[in-house]
C-alpha cells in the first residue's frame, strides 16, 4: 500500500534535466495540488552511501531506491527524486538528493552539488543533513564540505523565512548525545563564521537564517530494531510540522501547492543560469503566473457555462426575471473558485488578478446586461403607449395622463434595472434611463401633436361647414350689407369655435404662447375659408348675374311670373334687373373683411349703368379712356390680395353679361307685341266707318230679306265649327306655312264629317264614333322641324273665340254656345 501511495518520481536527472511533466503528474496523482499551504517539503542531503534513502524510506515509508550493501558501495541516487510521505499529516513531500563527495563525479565536479543544495534550500521547509557520528569533532570530516556548501549557497538566497536544518547523527556511539550536540553546534558555528558573506550579512548570526535541530540514530545494520524505534519517534515530529512551533512552523514565503510545480521549475531554471535566487520576487512571479492561469481557466469555464449560455439566449429574446440574481450567482461561483485556488498566493498578486478576472468577466457579460436594459426600455415605452392611449380613451387630461403614465413606466423600468443589476458590478443605468425619458417625451409630443392636429381639423371642419354655405348664400343674395353680414358671421362662428377649442385644450396644459398661436391659426383658417368661398363665387359672377337678372326681369315683386300684356315698362324693368345684377358684381369684386371703406360699387354703377362703360366714338376714345375708372387693374383702397375681380375684368364681364341677356329682353318685347296683336280683333276705326258708309245698302237688303240672315247665320255656325274642329289657331301656332299645309289636308275630311253628323242627328240616329283625322306627314315633319316657342311668349293667349271641346263615349265633340242651344231645342222637338 505504501509503494502505491508514495508516487516516487525523478525530479531532476543526473545531467540537470528538469522533469516538468513528471512533476505535474506527481502533484496531481498525489493530490498535492489541492493542499493549498497545508503541505511541507522535506529534503535530505549528505555524503554518498550514508543511508539517506534508507532513512527516508524508514521515516516516511517511501520507496526510494536503496544501496545494495552486498553488491558494494556505489552511487545509488542520481539527481533528485521526490515522493509523497505516506501517512503524514499534513501532506509532506520527501526529496532525496544525490549524495555528495561521490567518486562518480570526481573531486572537482561540485557544481551539481551546489545547485542541488541551493534547490533543496529554496523549495524545502526542512532539510535533513545526514552525517556520521565519528565525523563530529574532526577538522577534515566529510560533513564539513557539505555544510560549507549549504552555507555558501544560502548567501545566494533572499528568503524571508528560516529553514529548519535537522542534523541526523547516524550510527551513534556510546558517547552521550548531550556531549555530541554542543560539539556539533560549535563546528557548525565555525563553518558559518568561515563562509564569506555579503557586506549586509557580515555580522548576521546563523539563527537568522536557520533553525538548527540535532537528532542521533543508532546503527541500522547493527541495531535495526533500536534504529526503527528511534525513527518512529522521530517520525512523530513530522506530524503537524507546519503548526506554529513545528519543524516547518515558519510559513513566510510558502508557495501554494497549486504553484509548486511551476515554482520548482522556475527555481531550477534560475539556478541553472547561475543567478542569484530572490525567493520573494520568485514568489510574486509564481503567484502572478499561477493566478493568471487560474483566472484564465475560470473565465474559460464561465464562457462555456450552460447556465450562462441559457441565460444569454433568454436575454436576447426578452426580459428575464431574476436576471441579475442568476448572473451574480454564476459570477460568484467562478470568483469563489478563483479565491479558493489562489488563496495561498501573494495577496497583492491574487487580488490584482482577481480584479482583472472580475473586470474581464463583467465585460464579457455586459452585452447581455445591456440587451436586458434595452428590453426593459422597449417594454416601458410600449407600456407607456398603451396606458396613455387607454387614459386618453377614458377622457382624462392629456398632461396629467402623460405624467402619470411616465412615472409608472419609469418606476417599472427602475424596478427592472434593480432586478437585472449584477452584484459584482456598479453599472450606471442613467444613460438608458435618460434615453427612455427622451423616448417617452418624444412619443408624448407626437401624440400631443396628433391630438391637437385632430382637434384643429375638427374645428376647422366645423368652421368650414358653418361658413361655406352661409357665405355663399350671402354672396348670392348680393344685398347692401352682404360683407357686413359675412363679417358678423365670421366673427360669431370664429369666436364660438375658439371658445370650444380653448376648453378642449385645457387638459394639454399648453403655454400661453402656444395656445395663442393655435388660436390665431384657427382664426386665419376661418378667414381663409371665407376668402376661398368668395373667390369661388367670384368665378361664377356672370352666372349669378344672369340668374339675378332673370329673377328680377321675369318675376314681379310678389315673385309671380310676369305676363307681357303690353302694360309693363320693359325699359324700367330691364334697368332694375341690370342694376340688381350689377350689385352682384360689385359685391363679388373684392374681399371686404377688414371694414375698410371703398367706392367699388359707386365706380361700377357710375361707369356701367350710366353708360360710361359703353362703346365710345373714335374721336372721344383717347379723351374718355383717361377718365374711365375701370381702365385699371386695381381698386382704390383695396389691396391686390383682396381683389377678386379687377376693374378691367368687371368691364369685360359686364359686356359678356349684356350680350347674353339681350336676347331675353328682345323676347319680352316680341311677346308684348304679339299679345297686343292677338287681343286686337277689330279693324281700325276708319275701316269701321268706311264699312258703315259703303255697306249701308247691303245692310238694308239683309233687313228686307231675312233669309239672307239665316244663310249668314248657318255659314257662321259652319265656320265656327270648322275653326274649333280643325284647331286653326293651334295649327298656326307653329308658323303660317305649316298651318296652311295642315289645314288644307284636313279641310275636306272635316267638312264631310260635320255634314255626316248633321244628317245623322236630323234622322235621329246615333252618330258612330269617327276616328280623329291624323295629321298629315307634311304637317308632322314640318312641325317637328320648327323650334318650340320662347318661354317668354308662351303666356300670350292664342284665341279669344269662346268655343269649347268636349269628349264623350262616341268620341271628341266640338261645340259653341249657340250650337249647343240649337241641339238642345232640336232634341226637345223630337221628343
């Protein structure tokens, strides 16, 4: 079991080659690497074949190779070997050095002896010096070169701690140990005094560098049992050797077990280069390297940690509850592992590398943390948008809603930041918080602008609806106070809209300047609506002038249609109609919203109604053009931007208007004359007098012979019947030619029809229904080509004959008052 547990390994071969791989394997297999500072190194040196390996094997139960006495005395241990001391607590490493004063290396080859002695003193806590008992007190004893070597190399060490030199006197004799020890210490002091020292240590006593202990053992060959008993007793001194007062009680400058392999390798490298060995600096160097290695190892483990990778992936997709706590736990794990593994190294180096590891780890995880803050900011912004919309939907004040939602969202963001905070870091979230504030303000400003724009549009629509049609109606009326009414309407509607708008924006808590600006924009919009409508109506000035002319000309003051009977004064009516139309033009000539006086109406009426705007003779054109107030493109006291129709345009529109309404006046005159003609059936008085004078004889003849009167009466009745039956007045309504053609085609059938009816009535038989004579093709075609009568003349009566048309089951009947009475008399006589 002991052979298996000691893990004996050659550390340095006989040629000085360092077995780094073997040492690394040894510290791992022997579990030295986990010991921290709780380990000790015991080295043994002494003359060749003095039983060093035997003592180590007996003392620590190792398995170093021992000399076979039966095969002669020769070098057994070459170089330096190490092994784990079995059963010793704490962990103890045994180091067996090659013997000194060996014939194999020769008398002059002491280089390796000094190098190995320096190495043993540098890495060991306890150095066993094996020496023969009979050499004590001799001047040329074999142990003196060894002690000189030890003391000489000690001058090249700059160690802060004392090394324990345990002198083991082998094969003690009958001389009591109490006498041997003082002599040995005296020899040691003499050797110390004789060794050359640096100036700084000229008077330094031996006790400053070494703790000297002496022990004597019986002969292994002669008194083996006694030797083993004494060795067992000595073994007990190595238990808890690192405790205060123990053999290795001075722990200053001890390299942690995890750095032992690297430290030993570097020490041997410096020794081989024949340089002074500064153990404190070496300790710092070892601590630097090992702490760096540990830090790199922990950082590598952190980057591949499954919990970290899962946390990082989760952070990419959204906020992770408990992010800071989880990440802090992961970092704590690796920082704690670093602390445990580097706890025994130099404190300054350890803390420095820990800080670097922590900084490096925090830099590594910072992107994930920053992503978390980004998610928190985005969520806070989205929540702000939703809450603000809900708050506004509940008709809460805009400014108060923004404040409330902002406070809540920022508070949630701060809570999220606190939850995501990493305990090892002191990251500042103020920049992200300020960015969130800016985002919230930007969104609130955007919503405010949108809401104000919606309100503005709403009230603009109201203004447009309340102004457009009324302004159009007022302009169409064209009264004396048109623009005064428009101004009154504009002020009333604008003030009402401004009042409602001011109440609506109270919740926005806008500053006075902003409100005044918005209100002014609303007033400007209302004015612009009126101006646009006025310009639109100005473009239809001629149409409205013609409508006004038609209304005044064709309807009387009671709005009844005029019937041109010949009594109306068409000239006066025409002047009134044109004056009303000209009023329309003057109203639409310019925008008058500023209550500034102007003489547009006066200029227009004086220029156009008084005849100034009419055509002038050639000789007066040059003189009158200079005096024509309409021969310009601007109105006096009216700015160009308020001008709707320039004076020149007014003149042109008036000419167009007169040309388009001239026909209406002409038609009225024609209708009046036609009415006069249609109502005048009697011949002129002179003709009546001539007829009386010239027809006196014929009149007297009729009086003497009543039969003539009867014939004339029958002829009258037939003529009247033909007139009514053929609708002669209606036929001539479409023209003389068409009337003649139509009458000529219907005359004979009509006469035959009348005679047939008279004959049937005389015989007492019912008159069969006779179909109405169709209008001839010539009459139809000609009638279709003739234009319809003008509306102005449609009211003229067509005939004053008091005939009537009646319909019965047998068809259409034509009758006159006299004929009806005659028919009634005949019917009574037949009964």
